[in-house]
């Protein structure tokens, strides 16, 4: 006993800093890679990359992707998967465009602001419904999440064509009031840059970006600080253990899918605000981009590890790499797909190398090492 | 010794066709470490599962501190202060040590990391557990993870702590660490039920021993009053004095032929280094209690587990055997212990199961003709008297003994020079048992070397000319010729026998 207490006290009184956890390390790697990539792009490609507006363009174009990538991060941490998110995004954007055009039901006498707010409620409602059904099937009836959400994806995509066979678009001539609300942009003069005539054009950011950033922050807090968030990690780490530790595993899995589909609903509305159109091909393969972003941001598909800050940078990395590909003169769309694939491959390789190396006795700086206690 | 903490009276539990527990009593006092011992099928784990609410009991009553209690679920058990730490870690490796101690215990909606870390730090220091609260659990050794699980139980005010095989994957130093924690808890008045296979560990920490056999209570003993030899005898159900040493007229196949297989310091991920050799035409066996490492050793020979070191010679030629395929190529066959899991493929026909190993040996690019396969299958179905409707019958529908013969046929077809049979007679009827024993002796006469493992000592004594005795993962003795008696085997297992020459 005495010998033990001595070594124990040493271990505790030494108070050395805990080694960085795998999740944090992977996130740091993705942030580092994003910054390096962007700086290299600024130096070598110049052009748009030197202007702050470039960053805001990336955010504007990918706000919905940030949200569904957060959704995927939650379900993946929970050891599950959700491939219905992009389908829900497309369905929600179609339904809300229809509603705003007054085709769902005539909306006379309603102010434009109320109509947009109602559309947002409908979007969230559709997300909730998907979440309730999918969550119940997965958590309480114990059906494979992949299959349930695959069905959900087909269902959502099919519903779009039932709702409206032809693509819809909000236009200035028909819905001027709604368009000004939906396409409102926040202008930041101090981040502006001069155009060819020397006039300073302010940097513009869409409202959807604020929603996306809010989602990232809120989910980050939920995952880190709340009981619900920690239960997500526990269930993803080892479901059987979580059960014996007294966690309500079924409810936790249900909640993960509920939140995921809810976020997909919000993402659909954000997508509509950016695109102002409803189309069966909207956000095609968005779920794959979301999964890729999560993984690049350090979420493990096997569950239990990940965080949304990393996911945010995952989305940024994917978007930036696509821009870089185009800016370097490879304009054909397949180059973007190929580089995305290569990127994903590289990250997964990097992750597994880093993770396996940490377990071994290698010459690593102490903060990188996982020492046995 | 403190007052009585837990009593179980007249516990019965039946499963379809088996009486797993028959009128078993168990008493645990506060501040004692009580070892629960028994061989495979003795009912230890059933008793533990009844106590923790995993299985409902048929009859009997359980009371804690004199109050009768009803246990219907693991949660009920926990509420009554009964905590279990299982052999496999039931914590989450991706969370921190502190989280693992407090998660799932009516936490608040928002996690207070500061308070949690502080409380777990106090608890870890108090119990002398060498872990840091913010450390990821997965980066701790298995022993420390187990101790964290114990700390969690202690913090939940457990009175009865059940440790189910806690030491089976720990090294000596870690075992010592765990023991000092157990003694510490004991001094705090916790009653500990210690389930293990390791005899020496029982004597190192326990105060009392309860022995079960075949679902019945053999007795409760104070450790000092029960020598190891007697404990082994009680577990095996043999009276030491009454042992008649019959069966002296075994086959004299022990005549030392030329050495066929030799291993030097062979070790695997599961087995500690050991030396072993077998001569041509010899039948030898590994014996020992369950968990003594006998199966692990033969699995190392066949490379069924990852081989980690050692030299292997076959007919004097040095060989590398790192995969079962290489072992098969070298002429070694292996009948696994658990034929349902490792052996038969229940949905394939008798013929396909028989052909399997030979096909692997030939490689998949050299298919055999249908006629050839039927020929082989027919030959062995007749030779081994396998009772099957036809060779197309799925193996799963055959009786246990006939399934075993199918696997035997599979290996005989590859004409191995050395065959390892791990528990070939378990769960099959007496008639088939003797048939298989006779077959083993016949094959040996024809020049095959055979290593035979069985839980039944009589069977081993009848078939083997040399017995290697194992205890606590080590070879502790070797018996041959005149020494092959039941009492000698037991003495060696218990630690009083002849040392390895």
C-alpha cells in the first residue's frame, strides 16, 4: 500500500499537463492545415484570396453545409449515421419557396416578414418530423441507422417532386418584399476592399452565416458542457458500457437523431435564403460533403470522438480546396471531386498514422504522447 | 470479521434442461474477501448473475443486512449497494477518468467539470489509484481501468463488491496493486466477492472460500483451514483418500520415438513462454484447472493466437509458424475447444465441412472434382461411423458427437503428422466419447502424434502416456508412466507435486 501511495502522490503532485486528447489533436491538425492552405493560396494565387470578401463568400455559399456537417458530427459521435440530411435540406427549401410564393396556401393580408417567419417555422417543423420518425425507428425499434436514413433520403427527394414537379424560384418581379428580407446582407465597411475604380466595396455576409456560426457555438457548448452532450460521447464510445453506467442509451440515440434532423430543417431554410429556389437537385450529395467535412475535422466514423469546431474547419478546408483547384486553372468540375477524394484519403491516413503512433513508444514531444498512467 | 452483510438462502435456478443452481447458500460478512470457486459449469457465474439481477432466481431469498430484498435488474442491485466489476471493462475508453466515475449517476443538466474533477481527484488519492482525473480512460492500463470502476462503485456507497475474474488480464505487479486496493476496501468494511481461477491469488487475499460444483454448494471454508490440495479435490469432486489408482494398464505407446515437434520458449498473445516437445506416435496432454492456460498453449502451437516469440522445430528442422495456414502446411491439425464458434460451419453440408481443410491446403485455384469430394466424404463418414442422413445434410442438424467426428474427419483428411484435440469429448454422449478415445489410440499406433486436452482427468489418464500439468498460466510439472495417477495430478495442480525435471 505504501509503495503505491508514494507513486500515486508523485503522479498527482507532479501536476504535469494532460497530454492533448486525440479529438483535440485532430481538430488542431485541421485548423493548422486550413490556415496553411489559405496562406499558401494568398501568396501563390493572389486574386480573390487577398480580399476578406473571399472568406465571406466561402461562408455564404456553405452556411447550410456547416449546419448539416454539425448534424453529422453529433450522430457520428453517437456512433450512428444520418444520410437523410441533404434530402431534408432540399425538401425544406422547396416547401418554403412554395409557401413564400403563396402556392401552399394563399397568404393574403400577411406581411412579408410574418410569411418569412412562418416559412422558417415550417422548415423546423419538417426537420422535427423527420427526426421523430427516424429517431424512433433507430433508437426504439433498433433498426440500422444507415438503412433508416437512406429511406429517409429517398422519401425526402421523392416528396420534392410530389410537392412541385418543376423547379421554383423567388423572383424580383413577383416577390420583391420577401427577397429583400431573405437576401439581406450584413455589410462590413472596415473589411471592404477597393474595386477597379477605387471605390471601397464593403464585405458582405448573409444572415444564414450567422445562423450557421450560432449553431456551431451552441452545439459545441452542448457537446462539452451538458449531460446530453457527454452522454452522446459515452454511447458512441461503447454502447454496452454506457448502458451499465446507467445511461438511457435509447433516449440518447433518439435525441441525437432528433437534433440532427432539426438541424437539417434549419439548414434547408438557410439554403433557401441563399439560393431562393426550390429544385429536386438542390444540395445533391450534400450528406457526403457533410460526412467528409466531419471526418476531416477529426470526427471518427466509429463514434465517441469529434467536435464541431473541427467540423467547421472541415467545411472550410473542403470549400477552400475547391476554390484553389478552380483558381489554379483546372476549371472542369471533376477536378474538384477528385481533389476532395484525395483530401479525404489524405486526412484519414493522417489520422490513423497519428493515432497509432501516439500509442507507441516514439520520439514525440511530451504533449503529443499518450503516457500510460 | 464483521457482522453478516449478505445472505443468499436456498437459491435455485434452472435453464431449459439444466439445473444450474440447486439449493445454494452463500453468506458474506462485512469486511471480508470471500472467494467463490468452482470448475466450469459449477454455477459461479449463474450465482453472481442472480445476485446482480441479470437472471431472475426460481426460488430462494436474498437479504442485505438482515432485510430481505427483491432484485429484478442490475439497477435494483445497485440501489441495494451491490456493485459489480466485470472482467471486461464496462467503462467508456473515450471519456476521461473523472467522467467515467460520475457519468450516468443523476448528474445535473449542465456538467460541472471543476467539481467533478475535484471530487474524483480526492477519491483517487484516497484509494491510492494511480490515475489522473482528466486523463483519457483509454490511456490507462487495464488494471487502472478496473480500479477506476471500483472507485466508481465505492463512491456509490456499495456494501457488496463483486469482482468477476478481475485479474485474468493483469500482470503480477498490477495484481498486487489491485490486491492492496481490495485490502484497503476490506478495512473500510466493504464485503468483497472474488471470483477467480487462480489458486494462489485466492490464498493471497481471501478470508473465506465457498466452493460450488455442478450447481451445488460443496461448502464454505476458512482459508487457513483448507489446504490447496483439498481445495482442488473439492472443486473436482474427488476425495483424495478414496482415489483408486486404476487404469495402470494403459497403452505403452510412451516408448520414446524420435522427436517430431519441439517448441522452445514459444509464446503467444495469450500464452506465456513455454517449452514443449512430442515424439512420433506419442499421445500426451495438457491438464490443469479451467483458465490454467492449457488451451492457450496448444493454440500457440497451431498459431491460432498471434505468436510472439520462440523457436519451433519439426523433425529437427527449424520452422516459422505464424499463421494457422503455415501450421497446416507443416502437418499440424487442430480441433478447437469451442466447435460451435471455431470449428463447424453449421449451414454447410457434411461433405463441404469435411473437405474444407484439404481445400485450403490445396489452394482455391485447384478445385477438386465433385466425384473426388464425394469419395473422400464417403470414406470418412464410413471410417468414423458418422451418423448422418447423407453427405448433403447440413452439419448443424447432426448431434454434438457426430459434429465432432466431422471436424475430426476434416483434419484426418489432410493427413497431419501431429494432431491437437482440445476438449474433443465435451458435451457428447458416453458411447461416442469412448469411440473417440479408441480412435485417438489407434491413430497414435499408426504413427500420428496427438496432444489431447480434456476436463475429465480419467479420460486423460486413459489416453495419454505423458501429462503436462499447468497452473496459473505456467507449466508446473510433467507426469509419465507410474506417476500418472489422479492424486498425483491433483497434488501437482495444487502445488505440492513433482517439479518439472
